[in-house]
């Protein structure tokens, strides 16, 4: 990491200067001319400091060069995600919701619902019943929480189980489930469950398609397995077979094992299935040798840290994987045959691996932590305390969160990316089938409470949190400010070091005089007000670089969340476009034909009506055989008002 190199260089700079001060002071004696000695000491320290600063100049340039592309990218994001763009996205979400609800209203009037009922029953039942042993009360509640079905939460699950458990075995079989889904208290239950399942699946597919790092692909794959493991064991078998067949890099398989453990720790993981145990059972059956090889790779602390994982949980991760393997029928035999670490003195495999991994963690921490090779001299420690605030420049390099954030960017190999693309295409196909299925059954393209606008707003908030963190550094003028700080660091640091060193020399002289019996020199303190005199060049290290390393873990975390949120929104929009693209055109064509028919009938009616009235007008005047005027009789016209009124009747 370039920042670590620079911080190491700064520690070397202060250590060398401090050593120069201490070695110079060894030659001082009260008989030496004080002013002459100070001048010589100043010249020597200045030479050492300037030479050391010259050496870290390329490291500073290297840091700025490395930071420029990502900061430029973030600045571009800040510009492209301006309030105006956010308002446009929100407006788009509102319009999309209105359009979808309008189309749904038309669909319910024109189309008949109730199709593919048997497929809906089968698919939704196995979301509830992952072990194919009937839906237990616990599974009711887990699915209700996982898919947000408020009608099944609380005591409602107990009531439905008691009402429809005709066999009395404490579970709902599929025949009983077929009656339960039509209970008036849970309207549209099957449609809600399968649509929510499809959306979760689509979000994972979108994230998989956009992932380029190994850890990202592994994380998305575990999310996918968590969703489908209870419903489609065929796909679980296909995926786990690929993980240990040799087609995919072993590093990727080890990453998947780690992500399985992380998923188990996730409090938001509501899956009723122990996904890790299921995956280990399948992998050890498919290829026990490669499964154990991935475990051994996970037990390598250097690999664990290089992947960006927190080494403090390495032992826990390895022990959990061994626990899953031990639950498998063939796991224990595979460990005995292929594990590199074998039990000793009555240990089991979990204890043996735990012992070795803890030793490796301690060794790695010692090698990669602060080596303690700096600041041995008293002057070097004083320089550190005054210029760096008491801690070494590289003290933040051992921060596990910062290490994890900076290291967890291993690019996925081509084989892994091809697998991710294949799986994403498979997900798209499944989502398309589920969307058509729910449409045929419900006659609508969305659930009543679905809202694209709410999803977009959630995406904006999570993305904005990442951009806000980086705004000060990557926003308007941020890069220029950072560049200015780096230039001040290079131009003023040597001056500040010399200033402090001169004061250290002066204090050292007073200490020697005091030891020689000059009591007036014993109580002399610092003669310089450092906060007022120092230029602040070290702010680039103590503030800017520390801030960057401090916010890096949170930025990376927010960026991952934002990426998942964008993937989820992309999946929602894709689903909407897909179902509307498939169903809206024929529906609108049907509506347009009906509209055309209505207007044709309207014009035909008014043509016939107008023609009839015209014919009657002619007929009433004697045309076309109509009544003729009686010319034989004549009568006098009415004269009085009464006669005129009487002629009307």
C-alpha cells in the first residue's frame, strides 16, 4: 500500500534525524563553545533532514499518483449523482409505479387469473419446506419474516397450522397447503411469496453480473445459495460440484467457505436452512480432496489476510468449516485422508486446526505489525511526540478494518467471471419463468404494496452515504487541496524537523550543564512555542492520510451496500420491463382492438341512426310511399287564440 510506504518513510525520516541529534550531543562538553556547537549541530541535522525528505519525495508523488484515479472517479460520481439527478430518479420511480399500477388495473379487467395454479403451489410450498418433511411452525415464522408476509407473523401462523393440519402431525403437507393458501386471512399469499423470492433472486443475479472481484463473486454466490438451497437442491449440487471440480480456482472456493461463515453470523440471515452444512455435505461428496484443500488454504493466515479477511476470525472460520464437515457423512474420512494438519495427543480436527491457526495468526501479526525498529533514541521519540502527536506515522497500518478494506480487492480470475456470468444468465431465465408464472396466476405484474419509487429512494440514501464520506476529499477542490497539502509537506517538513531538533540540541546542552553542576540550567524548559512556530507540514500525514485510512473501511462497506442496492433496483426495473415487455404489448393490442371496435360500432350506429332519421324525414313528407296531403278537404284557418290552441290537439 503506497500510503503505508510513505508513513514508513516518515518514521525513518524522524528516526534518522533523532539519531543524528543524539550522536551529535555525545560530543558536547561544557568546555565547548556553545554557539559554535549549536551551529555545527544545526548544519548536520539540516543535512540529514533534507536528505531524508528527498528520499520520501518520490513516495509522496507515488501516493498522489495512486490516489488521483479513484478520487477522480468519486468526483465524477458526485457530479453524476447530483440532487438534480436524484430528483429525476425519484420522478422516474413515481412514473414507473403509476404506469405499472395502471397496466395492472387494465390487466385485471381484461385478463383472466388463476392459471398455472399447480406450479404456484409446488414452487411456493418448497420455499416453506426446505427439508421436504412438511411445513413446521418455525418455518412458517422464518418465511414470514424473510419475505415480509405480515399476515403470517405473530399468532397467525399457529392458527393456520391448527386449522389446516388435518393429519395432526404438527406440520402442513402439500395437500393441506393447497387449502391453506386460499384462506381469506392470507389473500394473494402465493403471489406475494414467489414475487418476493423472484426479486431477491434477480437482485443477486444483477450483483453477480456486475462483480469483478473474487470476494464480491463469492459473497453473491453465497447469497444465491441462501435463497435457492431450500427450493432447488439440483442447482445447489451443480454449483457445489463446480466449486471442487477443478474448473474454478481453489482460492475462490476458499473465499466461498469464508463467506458461508460470515453469512451464518449475519443477524439478517433468516434462512431456515444451515447453508454451510448443506454446501459442505455436497462438496465433500463431489470431491473430498479439493474440499479439504480449500480448507487448508483457508487455514493459511497469509492467504487469509491477502484476501482482505479479518485474521482475528480466521480460527473461528476454520473451526466452523470443520464442524460442517464433521456433520457430513464423509467429512471425517476426508479430513483423515487429505488434511495437512492432523490431530496430536488426543485432539480432534477442530482443536488441531485451531491450535495451528492461532500460532500462524500470532506469527503473521508479529511479522506484519509495527516492527518496533523506529524511535529507539530519545531525540527520535521527542520528534515523534511533537510532530506526529505521540504515535508513529505507520501506527494505523495495523488497523484490521483498514487492512481488510485495502486488501480485499483481489480480481476474479477469468474462470470465476465466466461462472458468474453463466449463473447470472441462469438466474435471469428463472426470474423470467417466475414472473410469467405469477402473472398467469394473478393477472397482474406486481403486488399491491410493491413500489419502485421506494426502492430507488433506498438506493439513493445508501449510495449517498458513501459519497458524503468522500465529499471533502474528492469533491470540488478536494484533489487540489490534497495536492497543496502534499507540497507543503515536502517543502516545510525539513524546516519543522530542524526547528524541533535545534530545540532538542539546546535542551540537551542544558541537561549536560545541569549534570556538570550548573544549577541554573536544571530548570530550563522548551524555549519555543511549537504550535505557533511549526508550519504544519506534517498535517498531510497526521490528518489527510490518517483520515483517508480511517474512512476507507466505512467507504468500502458503504460502497458494497450501495452496489447491492443498485443491483436490487436494477433487478426490479429489469423484472418490470420484462413482464411489461412480454405482456403489455399483446394486452395493449387487445385493448386497442377493443377500442377500435367500439369506435367502429359507434360510427355504424350513428350512420344508421342518421340514415333512419333522414329516411323518416323524407317518408313523412310523402316520399318513398309516405302519407300524402289531403287536397280534397279544406278548412278555414283558425282565427282566435282558442282555435289556434285547439288545432294543436
